[in-house]
C-alpha cells in the first residue's frame, strides 16, 4: 500500500464505543468494546459532527440493562449514546454551517453524520461548551425543575440533598440557598463535605461514609426537621433522612444511584405509615416530564450563573478512550459537579 493512502486511512479512522456485554452489578471496562470505522461520507441534508464533550450520567447504567424503563435499552454490539456537544465540521444542510456547535443525544463515535434532527445550536460565547451538558443542560434542568415543581420550596424551610456534591446536587443546594432555604448536603468524602459548605454555600454537610447513624446525624443537623428531601441516591441514606421528615414535607425522588448496580434490591423500612402520619408527598420524576418548562428554566439558570449566584462545577476527564472509565467512576464518587469527557 502506498504510504500516503495508509496515512489517509489512519487520519480518517473513526473510533466508536459499543456496548459489548450487559453489566452485572457495577459496570466494568470489559462491558465496552472499541472499534474503528471509516469516516462517514455525507448525503444531502446531512452534517458531519465531531465530538467535543461527552456527558457520562448515572442513568446510562439503566439503559445498559434490558429491563423495561422510560427509555429503550442500548442494543448489544451497537454504539452507546449520551448527551454530547459536537462541532459541525462539514455541512450539506442549510440549517447548519461549518464551525457551529450543537448539543444533543449522539453516539460515542468521534465522527458521525446526522440530519440535524433533535440537535440544538449552542454558543461558546455565552457559556463554556461543557456547561450545556451540566448546569445549562440536563442536570441543571433536573435540579431546578425537580426542586421547583415537586419540592415547592418556601423561604425558611429546611432541605436535605443526597448526592449533594454531584452534578444535580450542587445545583439543587445552591438554588436552595438563593430561595432562602436552610440546606444540608450528604456526600461521600470529607473533601466534598468541606467543598459543599465553603464553595457552594450549604449550611452543613454530612459524610455518609463516616457516619454510623444517619438518622441521628440528620436530626442533629436539622433541629426543625426536614421539609424537602431531594433524593439522588435512595437506600439507607434515604431511610435516615425520612426518619426526620416533617408534616407536609415533599420528597423529590430524582435518582437512586445506590441501587443502580444492585443485583437484588435490599429491603428497607416500610415508609407508608410515616408518609401517612406526616401527610408527606413523595414523587418520582423524569426531567423530560417538564419539557414545556425547559426554555424558561435554562433562562433562569443562565441569569443566576451570570449574576454569580450559581457556581458551575465540573470534573473534566480527557480523551475519547477514557469515556467508559469515566462513566464507571461515577459509582466510585470520583467526580465533583458534572462529570464530562473532553475530546
Ligand atoms: N430524574 C431525572 O430526570 C434525573 C436526571 C438526571 C439525574 N438523575 C439522577 O440524579 C442522581 C445524580 O445524578 P448526577 O448526574 O448528578 O450524578 P452525580 O451526582 O454527579 O454523580 C454520581 C454521584 O453519586 C454518588 N454515589 C455513587 N454511588 C453511591 C452510593 N452507592 N451511595 C450514595 N452515593 C453514591 C457519588 O458521590 P459520593 O462521593 O457523594 O458518593 C457520585 O459522585 C442520579 O441518581 C441520577 O440517576 C435523575
């Protein structure tokens, strides 16, 4: 083979990450497979997209199993997909120009062709590109809409946030402070606990890994009880919080990461008498339930961000080849704020 042809093939190689096996318990690197494909050629109406940032999120774990859910499972032997920001590098579509940046759900593929449907243009002059995957994207919306629509916060109330140092949790806590709540966070390390109270303005924080009696620790941190519980983790941490729940409290069931890798669901306390006795509302939700409110919510988040009332926190991992490892690290608590992979 001519050396120039060989170099050209190498340059146009396109790495793709497939789901090779359905994880059992915690996902492993061997559940994913890397392949190399040729660079796609464009048809009329299509754009060629190059990944810039990839969002790794706990909910992807659910899509890797074949259990029935609100989104179809990933297919074995097919590319994994998630929220991404990509650059338009070629365009045969009037709506997009070379150099535009877009966000949307795309495959873990360095280069891919798209007809542009479902993609939103994003502007790096307004916010860093990665922010469109976090505070100005799905996790920011989840925090804001979960808290406002279900939590219905009133100034002076007390909120407890689990998974507090993560993408959703850091935003919930900060919005809580903007709205005049007393905010208590729960996270997995002393460093995160320190950050919550210094960087993010939480009133107090608890390290669940070093706390023997969560119910007692919550009681000590919330002398007036818990009016809102924004739950990102479920399991034993939630049992401790619910033991301190107030009359007419709202429990926002956003996530249950402590159970996502469980091969059998552990038995917890029966909460029904507690909910009845205290007239508590406990509601699960999927952020897309509130899609009609996305535009207003993003505007509000962007305003708070520009006013310096919200701090954007990210953990950035470098390199396409590290996407699976970054995803798995969510279950080890390696991130603070939104975990994104930069190409
Ligand atoms: N309902 C929706 O529409 C919606 C949308 C987005 C996200 N979510 C859910 O919201 C939750 C947070 O998502 P995120 O994107 O913000 O993730 P994240 O909090 O940024 O990252 C996950 C964090 O979870 C904690 N964690 C991991 N395993 C845990 C365990 N066994 N027990 C307790 N904590 C554990 C870790 O922090 P520590 O160091 O503190 O352990 C880790 O950093 C997830 O459950 C996710 O599925 C729901």
